[in-house]
C-alpha cells in the first residue's frame, strides 16, 4: 500500500514549492519551467517556484534562481522544505502511473496555474492539467488567526445557546432530584409507605448517581457527546413521565432510578461539553453559566415544583419537570454541534485518572467541603426555628434568599476563578469555616444569622465552579472521566453529610451541627493549602 504523504513543513518567508507532473517528451523546456534536482528527474516530477511577491524585475530574477544559487543562510532556511519535498517525491514516485499513454499530449496542459502566471511571456503556456498534483501552501499566522477558517458563521452564538441548554439541563436534573423533599407527606400517603421509605426517593437517588456516574461515563466514552446528551434526556423524560402515572412505590422507585442513572452521566459530561462549545478564554464563564442552573433550581425550581405538587398533586409536579426535558432535548438537537468523544472511552480511563495524585486531592477536597455543607444545610430549617427563633412561615423565604445569593456567587466566581483558582478555593473553604463558626456562636441573633445565611449562599455557589475548573484542568486529556469522579464525590457527600448531620442532631441538637460543618470546611481548606499547592499553581497558570 502506498504510504501517507508527509506533513508540510513550517512556512519559510511565505514561499512554497509546487510539485506538478512532468511535461511530455519533446515539450518546450522554457514553457514548462525549470526541472530542479536529479531526484525530480528520477521520479518524473519537477519543482516550480511561484513568482515573488514583489513585482520588480530584480525580484523576479531572484525568484527564478535554482536552489544551488542561493546563499548559505537561504539554503539553511530552505532545509525543512527540501527535506519535506524529498519525502514527497518518493511518495509520488511510488504512486506515479506506469502507463506512458497516461500523459497528455498538450505541452501547455502540463503546467500548473502558478507556473502559467509566472511564464506568460513564453509560448505554449496553457491551462493547468486536470490531474496536476500539487501541495497547498502551509497556513501562515494570518490563516491560523482567522476564526472563519475553523467555524462557520453563527457558530459562536449557537455554541452559547447550547451552553444555555446545558444550564437548563442542570436546572432540570437538580429540580428533579430535590422535588420529592417538599412532597414527602403526599407521596408517602399516595404510595402507602412511611415517610422514611418516601425519603429514600431522595437519598437513594443521590446514592445511585454517585455509584454509577464514573463507570457509566467511562463505558459511554466513545459516543458522540451530542447524541449521548440526547439519549440522557430521553431517559430523563421517560423516568419523570413514568413517575407521573404510577401509583405504587416500587414503580415510582424504578422511575427515580432511571433518572438517577442519567443524572450521574449528565453531570460528568456537562462541563466538559460546555468548555468545548466556546473559545478557551471563555471556559470558566461557560462553567459558571452551566452551574448557575444549581442556584436557579434552589431559587425557582424546587419551590415552584413544591407549590405545584401541593396544589395539583405530586403526579402533576413530575409532569412539569418531565416537560422541561423536552426543552433541553430540543436545544441539544438544534444548537449542539457534533462533538466526537475524547479520551479512551473505557474503564481504563478511570484507572488512568485515579493515578493522578493532584486529582485525588481535588476529589478529596470536594468530598470534605460538600459533606460539611450538606451536614449543615440539610438541617438548616430546624436550626432557624429552634436556635434562632424564626417563625416556620419565614423559613421558606429565607431559603429563597439563600438561593438568590447563590446566583450572585455563581457568576462572581466565573469572573474570579479563571485568574486565581487556588486562591479562590482557599478563600471559599476558609470563609465557609468562618461562617459556620459564627452561626454556632451567634445563632441566637436573627440579623446576624440572616447575614451569615446570605454569605453562605454566595460562598457555596462559588465552590462548584472552582472545584469543577480545578478538576478539568488537572487531567484535560480525560476531562470527562475526571469529572465523573468529582460527581461521585459530590453526590456521595450529600448522603454522608446528611447522615452525619442526623447523628449530631439526634445527639446534641441542631446548633452543634454548624460546628461540625465548620470542621469539615476547615479540613478542606488545609488540604487545599498544603497538598493542592503544586496542582493549584499549575492550574492557575494554565
């Protein structure tokens, strides 16, 4: 089999060499150009230099000099081009036709277009041959800097619309995950189970997503990302619509498992897909836009879903979140370009990323800080009612304030994390520890607790942006496999933090839970400071 043609060398002063087929025997030598080198004679091909850029006579004469007549510095500059074309001539000799009747009988037809324009003063300069084989000039700096050469018109806004579609997908999945929290009494009554069993629809969802995120992401690693997103949204829609029509607990749990399987994979690939849809300089901004769906779900998704479920029944609430999936599906089909898979696409990718020490540190920090957050946040309502003395009717409004503050923190992190990643991580975890300590010490002061709740919302929303960016930068060649470990740690921390918080509340009440959460946040800050120094600095420079 013939070998692959070699790659072109770097451009030298904007000049290139064109390789064209040989003229027929007896053709006018002056009309067909100069044959340069014995190698070209052996392979039956010749090299023609294009005209110089300058229109002066002296420049034209210099352009027609052979390679032997050039100065030593010029020959040294031409060395990469000569080496490339030596290999090219060998490939052409291998593929050259052996039939002598293959050649044309028109002397002028053997010339390339550049040779024709160069020697228009000679007779016999005709049209270029239809079968002329030529090497295109290598792209120069101006070509590489032209956006239209890489993407069609409108691709920028289509990319951002696809990013917004991913943010809507995050909003949908988070709303679906937390929707049963406000509907547990009605779900327990409708399915004839206890409140504890109904609560497993939430904790079991998080556990399944945590366990299956990494292996399923690795096993689907060879699928085009666009069609993987379409498949995931199909599972999301099917699971929620199934939950909307069933009445038995077993079938409802099955529907939640279907959505949980898609949830883990979606979270693992969403950020990696988003940063491929925008220019590299906007990667952190795209990350903050996608993760803004978390805060938006806290502000609008879960409260609205709870309101719909309490007024029209929990089946209707699942219908509404299922319809959201159709919007994300439409955005994926209309705006998402084809995105070939990156990485190995098998379970070996997980082994590869697990060997990365800095990634293990990042996953450990994620587990620590998210365990601390959910240890406190899961039981923030009894804390506000019993320790601070806030009326139960105001707790929902304060949680909306927490979510609104999260929106501010999310987009503020997008502007800061890209410039100072390690500093952002240390500051966020340290502030989280300080906020928890203040809420433990000053829990009886209503204004102070409300102020700390707002700060808590801002700091917490900044953490996923910083942590996800850290993970993505550490293993860029296997970003989705790395993200799947982050998702597993995040969802596992939800269950671990809630479980530890329950133990603390049962033993000592809601107030010490804040102190325990602060201890987790302090541990996350110390791990980032001491063990994440090398990886954090490297990421900040990248």
